[in-house]
């Protein structure tokens, strides 16, 4: 009896242990493997590697390896069968179309979109490593409630907060997509995002909040690198060419810009590379090579070379057309940007007689949208590239009552005040770090009747509202606009009046 039990025990140990070891070796074989495998790691067992979707697209295959039918709809090549993605795009999800774009929740196999607005972090394999979508585990309605509650707590000492304005379709809203390029231990190119608080690249095949077409283009570029013998940049050794790929897409116009960020100005076979890329994605309207040979975390360098097209794209926002270059600031969620700008203009209470300042104006979006509601627009921005785009955008929209200046907004307004000039309303949309006491001092010297503060940083907004209060201005009402679903970020508009 004892011998039999020992035999059984020996069989149990020998039967299960080796299998566990083998599995462990497979998962540890490649630390920087392909997206879609556990923890982003490639398996090394006997099973043949499954071709990724981007490789299928590159090789002229659609879903299940079937060819594409090449149908054209509104000037864009459409696939008869679209692969189910868990990425970000402007496409809607109720089976209908918006502006000629296919919506996507009735496509077979699209499990994530089966229950709209339901939080499900399991659908993103890199959810915890990436760290961008901090609220992916929550249903969308709960996210809005949480953001509303947090904003109410922050703004309670200052003003009343209206209900949070959310999205009816909170997926794939980002019109700007950035991918870091690296390689795994075997030298295979990978693309994705930096793991939170590190420079370790997490491979990403697709993303829930990015534009889907942009994700597809990035996947195609990644697959093309080997055939063109282009190496990805290695931060440790300084060798390699391709560092990043940045894609911007005009959701209304359909125009697409691809920015290839390289460590060297020498780009072997660049013409053939661009030709091959456009054969697979003919919707690309311009391609730019950006040179970044600095050892910093900055994505874009100073020098650029236009490889194809006009070097910029255009998009339509609130009925106005805007020119967008690679370095231009342009809101990443155009659907909610229209909501944001219309609410900000309503908060200003414009009558058509006002003289306004658009501070931190960027490419002039708020000022140009507001120009038909006021007498005069003055835009001020420190970024010279953005100011150049703003001037072009005013011409593009045949606007005669707007002028734009490259200057520090605070100093510019102090000079205006010392010259005895007056404005009625100041629109301000500072970076997440907020405004400065110097700028708010300059506002108080100008003595506008109203300030409309558009903020993407609630904590710094509260700090600035406190200082506005000391300078004789009082917050009256606020609105939260959810520009960044599935993340903790929120945009806020505050109506501030002079006492």
C-alpha cells in the first residue's frame, strides 16, 4: 500500500511540475515581445506564431487572411470585413455612419463595444503597464460621476458647478497618436508607449482611445522596417534610425499626417519607403521627417524635412477650417472641443461689440471661432510656429477682425494697459501647469469685465482662482467637459467677472 501511494505521489509531482516549468520558460523567453501575448511577451513553444493584424494588412490580407475588396467610400478605401479592434478612433458604434465614417459596435467579434460605456480593463492587455487609461475599470457613467464630485469639492469655495458634459461615444477620440519605436531582444521592431515612470517600451498593437486608422498605419510602419533594413533607435547605445512615429488626423477632412522622427538626417530608400507606405494607406496626405538627435525625452526635434505632400493637414472645427502642422497645439478630442468652445463663448456673453484677447492662443482656434461674435480679436502666443499657423488660419477663413502676435501674453497685456488700451473679455487657455501671478496681474491692469478661463488642470485652476479673487475678480459659474474619457483628466470652463 505504501509503495502504491508513493508511486501515485511520484506520478502526481512528475506529471504536473515539468509542465509548469515549461510554461514559465515560454513566458520568460522574450522580455520585449509582441503585443497581444501575456504581459506583452512572445511565446517560444512549438506553436507557430500567429500573424498580427498589421502584418495581415501589410501582406494584403484582411480578417482571417482574406483579401480586401478595395471598395471606395467618400474617397477612402474601405475593407469589406474590418478587423475588430480594441483601439482608439473617431468611429462611432451604433452601426451607422458619421461624416462618411463607419461606426463599429455592430461588427462581429467586437466584444468591447458590445456593452457601450461599460468599464472593462481586461480588454486592454497593457492597461496596468501603460497607465494612460486610469479609469478603464469603471463604467463611463461612473467616471463622469467621479469627475463631477471631485470638481465640485475643488470649486465649492468659489462658484457653482454645472453638470459634467460627457460623450455619447467615448472611444477612439484622439486625433493625435504617438508611438515609441524600439526592438526586442531578438532585434524585432516593436512600437508602443513607455511604461509608467520608465523608458521601457510596452508594445501596443491597438488602443481604446486612439484613432484606429492611425494605429493601423503605425502597425504597417513597424512591419515594413525589416524589409527596408531600417533599425529602430537604441537609447542605450545611440545606434539606430527610427525613434518615434507621430500621426495627426483631421476627423472632418480625413487628411492624415505621418511624422517619422529619426536620430539621423540620412534616411536610406526614403522615397521607396514612402511609396510603399502610401500604397497600403493611400489616405495619407503628407509625410514629414523630423530630426531628433538629442538625448532627451522630447519627441520632436527642431529640424524637419517634408518627404511627401504639403507638410501640414487641415481640419474643420465649429465651422472654421484650421491648418495644423506637426508642432501645432490642437485639441486631441475634436468632438468635445466643439462643445468646449461653444460653452466658453456662451459664458462670455458676447454681443458683437466686444474687443477680446485670446491668450495662450495656439493656432488661434478659440479666437477664430469667436471672431463672428465680437468686434475685434487679439491673439497672443509665445510659440512662433503656432502664431504662423494662426495667421494662416485667419486668412483661410477670410477673417478680417483678428490679429495674432508672438509674445508673452502677460507682458503683452501690461504694455497694452500702459498704453491706455482696454479689452472687454479675456479668454485664457493655459497649459496644465496653469497661469502665473504675473499674467493675472496683467489681466487686472487691463480691467476686462469678464475672463473665461479654460483649464485642463483643476488643481492649478483653484490656485489661480484664489489669486483672481485677491485682484478683484470673482468666479460665477463653472462647467466640466470630459475631453479625456477613461482617464482622470478633465477640462473645466470658469466664468470670472470683475467685482
